[in-house]
């Protein structure tokens, strides 16, 4: 079991946007508008509070993210494992990018592209949880549900992850994290009672999120 204490440089953030968005009717979920701006724009604004490097995990044509009004320029990283094996492949791609381009960064912060109400203390709380040992800090919502795609990962796990994906066919984020000392980090509801990990899977969720934003006011 790997162990880590994290008090170093800010993380490289990876936003996972590699899914097929079938419940949303297809297309790129992160480009759907929420309160007049792309959903991805809200996620980017969150993660830029905690680090200056933001990657986007996406497959197919990366150029589709290049000229979207309201989105800053993004570095898109594609899966290096074939057949769309899921979030672990995006996490591996981010680890590989970081090891190659920013070897001074020791951790990646992973979030999905469809959680627009992330807590303001997400990264500090996850990082603090690793000071007691363990390698992977993973968020747990106010309902007690663990969120495997909201986590802080050490880049040092990348070769173990590559083997798990390529040789074992492992696809479950939680299983891999548990092997390497997963620390669960609980988060309360937001100030308006909103689950900070409310995720937008379908059109009805988008409507609900619009309602949350309206009720919160300016």
C-alpha cells in the first residue's frame, strides 16, 4: 500500500469529460449551458482557485473545445488506453501529462465535468486528509455517498494504474483507490442546503441546477 503526506505544490486539476452523456441525449455534457454559461466554465472557475493548471480529459476531436464562448483555452488529454475504459483512463492520462510536462507537481485533483456546486474548501480538505497517511483522498457527500471521481491522487501511482488498466482490465475507481490507501473525506451540505456534489446527468438535473442558482440569488 502506497502512503503519502501532501503539503507540497498545488495540484494539476483534471476535469473528466470523457463520457458519452447518453442520459443527456449525447454530445458534450460540459458544453451545455447552465445559467447562461457552459457547465465546464463553472467547473474551471472552481478548480482554478486551487491551482493554475487545468486539464480536460476528453476523447475524439479536441478542437471542439477550442472555440467555445465563455471557455478559456484548455489542454485536452485523451485516453491512452483503448475502448473508453472510463474515469481511471482519464486519471492516468492526467498523471502521465503531469509527469512529463510538470514533474514538480506531485498530485492531481480530479473532478467530473457535471458537478457545478463543488465546495470552496475541496482541495484544502482533501490535502489535509493526506497528512495522516494514505495516498488517495476521496470526497464523501453529506448523504454519506462516496464520489470516486472527486479525489486527490499522487502522480507516483501512475505505473501501478497503468498495469491495473492494461493488464487487469480494472475499471472501478474505488477499488484501485482502496488498494493504495484511500482516505474518505466528508463534506457537509452547502450554505443553501445543496449537495456540493450534485451532478447533472440528464435534462431534469439541469433544470434543478438552474433552480438552485436562482434561489441562491446574486
